[in-house]
C-alpha cells in the first residue's frame, strides 16, 4: 500500500514538473514572439527616418535612378550647405524656434495657472469656465482660418510672429487644461493644507508645493504644443507673406521649384527640421511616461 502511495506521489510530482516546465517554455516563447514583434514595429518606425537621412545626401540622379533605397554613391554634405544658406533654412529654423518657444512658454503658464484656479479655488463659475475651455477641443483648427485672418488684419499683426503665436496658444489651451486639471485633482489637498498651516500664502503654495509636482504633465503638454506649432502649415502659409518671417514648414515647401526641384537640399532641410523633435522627445520622454502612467492609475 505504501509503495502504491509513493508511486502515486512520484507520478504526481513528475506531472507537476512537466506542467511547470511547459508553462515556463510557453512564457519564454511568448516573450520571444513579443520581442520579435516589437523589433519589427521599431524597424517600421525608424526606417523612414533612416531613409530620410540617407536620401538627404543624394542628388536627383541617384534618387530617381534606382538608388533611392541604398547608401549614397557620394556623400553630398553640400546639400545641407545649400539648404541652410541658399534655401534660407537657417532663417526659417530660427523663426520656427521663436514661434514654438513663445507658444510653449506662454501657453504653459496660462494652462498651469488656469487649471489650478479651476480645480482648487472656490468660485461659482469654475465648472462653466472649464466647460468653455473644453468646448474648444471640438473646434477644427483650420475652420477658423478666415475669421482669424480678418481678426488679425483688424489688429494689424499680420506678417508678424504674433499672427501665429496667438492662435497657436488659443488652440493649445483646451487640451492642456484638460490634461492639467485631471492631474491636479489627483494631488492630495493635505499637502496644501500643511503648507497653509506653516504660513504659506496661496502664491507660495502654488510655486513651492504644487508646481514642482506638475513637471510630468507640463512636459506632456509642452511636447504636444511643440508638435502642433512646429509642424503647422496652413496658418503659417496664410498669415505670413514676408519671406524673412516664414517658418520652417512654409520655407521648405517654397524650396520646390516651378519646373525643376533639387530634392537633396529639400530633404536635408527636412532632416534639420526633424532633429529638434527627436532631441526634445529624448529629453522629456521620462516625464511624459510618468504623466501618462499617473493618468492611467487615476483613471
């Protein structure tokens, strides 16, 4: 009887080990498949950037002569010199930096202060004001092209950087306030109460307690605002006629000739315009991930 029980227990342990081994192998296989899928997705995402960088060193004969996918036969760094000097990409780049940086700084200040006032201060119209801001998310930005043109012309600020900065700020506020208010609502009020007991006024509470906690959502909002202002074309092409004030998107589009086009310098200009986006995301990606994770936990 004891032998039968021992044999049964041995068989049970054997099957348990086989089952655990099977589960372990299945998990390893799933992890390997997931890794392969992620590598394929990464290649798909990175290949256009690699292709853009390689083609920016070629001339038209290589691009249209069958060597569009391979390495350049001759690395033509002169394409970048032509883009920066002859194509005035340096000037367009400076204008885009001025417009985007001004938009990000001003909109971040307005978003943070307005969101704090809506979520923490007690006043009757706070919910109504929040609703008005959020309604702005439903308005297509380019449906306002003609009204904005008439307003800016009346204000005499067409052909100035403010003709772009003001609309960009206005359309950055709804999404920014939506993200910021949800984040501030997740901050415990006990922190502000403790600071108030220690003698801080509302400005000190905001600057010393709340603002340092808002770095993740500020980074997220800044990236979205940067992308929308840096890549915007319709407003920049409509509100600016002076070539010295044009932004990078309009300037690169203007590099295309009426009869012939040298694509190497244009693609070099696109590489120059893409680099800041990559650098900014690399620097702020951790803050963006923290913001998204915080929002996911609160949801």
